[in-house]
């Protein structure tokens, strides 16, 4: 069976594209390791447009149901199956999976997302989603009038601080290095806010808490002194690891291993492959954005298949 399209991934980007593929009657296959994507662990998602509040598990169930409803005879769903290799042979792509299956297709949409780099210190696992979070625009409002910390002094850390300053009583940004990596203009602007404190050379040693986070202990790397910071929220921004291993020899990636795309239409560097969501070199990472990117890709794929 030669598919029109194979979608890899079942987060918001892949699921949105699959709904459109079904409704547009594209003969498609969806390889989904797990429906829902990164926010599946979230207890309360408050910014999925059209739904005031739902858990990550509910979001995942809704994605699956929505795709199944419109898949009919057009979208075959392979859940729990991972793409491990992609090859191009003239105008046809072959995808091999971890279940020893091989599928052939005219086009591919990659929506494999990313994983957040996590703190590997005492208390980090225990307090995940109990004060430790990875998304200011998702969870920031829950920390209104509270003291919070941001870990990481790159652009993502400073952008997170900017968002938190709108709600929090105070924001302390800690970076392990002497110098912050963010743009100077951003650093100066953010640190000028009276609610903001920046601490460099700070190695996080431990997260304190009972049921929820109550603070953290950090060590000044230069003088070895340990200090406790009392905070109720800790926003970790120490990098993302995009799931792009399978395409690293096939597609152009940026310096962070994210797939480079044409922002007009989600096309990658190789004709016949599109990509959307957090595995691409876009600036912002949100469910709504990933879903929109997935739809943009699908519209372009549809046009490509029918105008060819
Ligand atoms: C803890 C947390 C909470 C968040 N909360 C919110 C929130 O409240 N609101 C919000 O807007 N955003 C939130 N985000 C951000 C949001 O989850 C992401 O921006 C979004 O999930 C990106 O969607 P995506 O489809 O690009 O990729 P992902 O969600 O990462 O999905 C990737 C998909 O690909 C599959 N996959 C990966 N590799 C393979 C493979 N080789 N073969 C087959 N399948 C594969 C995965 O199983 C998954 O289905 C949160 C992020 C985190 C980490």
C-alpha cells in the first residue's frame, strides 16, 4: 500500500494534521508512540482554546477520539509504534518502525516534538508538577502573588521571567554560569524590574518541600557557599531535546538539532517532507501553536499532492 501521507507523532501537531487528513480523504497512516504529547502529565491545562480547563490525560483522549472520528477509511492509526528509520527512494519514502514494519508513502509529516531537559537533583522528580514546572504561559497564573524561581539564564529563562513578572510577587533567576546567555538587551530590561533578582554562578543542589515545593538550595560555585531560597514555584528552562534522531542524516537541522522549516508552509529541506510543532525551529512552544502548525503543514501537503 502506497500512502499519500504518513504522519509521525500524536501530540497536538500530529493529531490536528490527522483530523484534517481524514476529512480531506488523504490515504494516510499515523504512527503514534503515545497520543497527547508533552502536556499529558499536566493536571490542569487552562489555555487549550475552546476548553476552559482539562487534564493532559483528557487532552490525549480527546485527540485520539477526534482523529478516530474522522479517520474512517482514510487514516490508519498505529498506536504504540515508533518510526526508527526514514529513507528516500526516488519520489517514494520508506519508513521502518520498531515493530519491524515498513511503510511506503508519497509524503511525510514529522511531528515528533521534544522532551524538556530536567534537573537531576534531590527533590526534582518528587516535586514535578508540585511546584516544579516547565511552562510559564501554562502555569504562571497559578503562582500569582507568590515568590518563584526560574532556573536557566538563556533567552527561554528570561522570557519565562518576563511572563512571571506579570503575576508573581518576586522572581529570582538562577544560572549556573557566570554570564547569562540571553541577549543583553533582554537581560538588562528584565533585571531592571524591581520584582526581579538575578543570581549567577548558582548550582542548584536540592529542591525543598513537604507536599509541594517550599524552596531550593543552591551553591555559589565560586565561593562554595550554600544558600536557601524560599519559593513556591520553580520554572525550569535549561533546554529542550528535540526528537529528531531519525532524521538527523536526512534533513537540515539547526544548532539545537531542531528541524529547519520554511515558516510559510512547514516544508523541510527535503522535498516531500514537512514538519510541525516543537521538533521544528519555531520560537514558541504551546499546544495551540503546534496544532496550528500541523494544520498549516497539512494544507500544504494536500496542495502538493493534488497539484503535482
Ligand atoms: C510539563 C509540560 C506542560 C505543558 N503544559 C502546557 C499547557 O498547559 N499549555 C500549552 O499550550 N502547552 C503546554 N506545554 C507545551 C506543549 O505540551 C507543547 O508545546 C506541545 O505538546 C508540542 O506539541 P507537538 O505535537 O509538537 O509535540 P509533542 O507534544 O512533543 O508530541 C510528540 C508526539 O510524537 C510522538 N513521537 C515521538 N517520537 C516518535 C517516533 N519516532 N515515532 C512515533 N511517534 C513518536 C510522541 O509519542 C507524541 O505523540 C507543556 C509542556 C510540558 C513539558
